[in-house]
C-alpha cells in the first residue's frame, strides 16, 4: 500500500467543516501488486539458495584451507552483482542480511572446527597418556 497525503478540497467537505489535510491509503492495482510479490518471492528464493551455497562453500573452504576469507570475498562479489542487476532497496536489505548470515555461519563453522580439533587432541592425549602409564608399570 502506498501512503499519500493530500488536502481535502472545500467541495469534498460538508458545509460546516473546514478544509484539512487527510492521509489517504491507495492500494496499488492487483497486477502491480502481484509483480511486487513475485519479486519478493524471487529474492527470498535467491537468498535461501545463496545461504545454502555459502554454507557449503564455508565448510569446504574451512576443511581445505582452514579460513573463510575466500568465501566472504565470493559472497561480496555475488552481492555486488545482484545489486547492480536489480537495484532495489529490498535487495540491499537482503544482501546485507546475507552477508551477516554468511559471516555468522563462517564463525560458527570455525568455532565447531576448533572444538572438534580440541576434543580430538584431548582424546589422543588421553590415549597416549594411558598407553604411557601402562608401559611404565612393572
């Protein structure tokens, strides 16, 4: 819905009323409303696909290089391309949201990787310590 402010003319008022400013809501035509809905749905679908691809890319990059800089650069490039193609405020919001989500996913994956490595190191240390204690016994 679009918000329009207009002045009510004297002819629009009853005899004793004075002209005043009114807020009028104009509903866009159904066809333009549908196209806007289609655009929003399309953006949501693109956002979900980009989030899934970015999450997979983050996991792959973390496994291979133990870093997320490459993934973040790729995501920023994708966002810039989307912005240059569509140039809508909604896309800016979605793009910023995507970048934030990718950063959160990347940090979460890094934290999980560090925890997994710590647990694996602890288990290995415990096994080695246990084996050494067994060997030291007479």
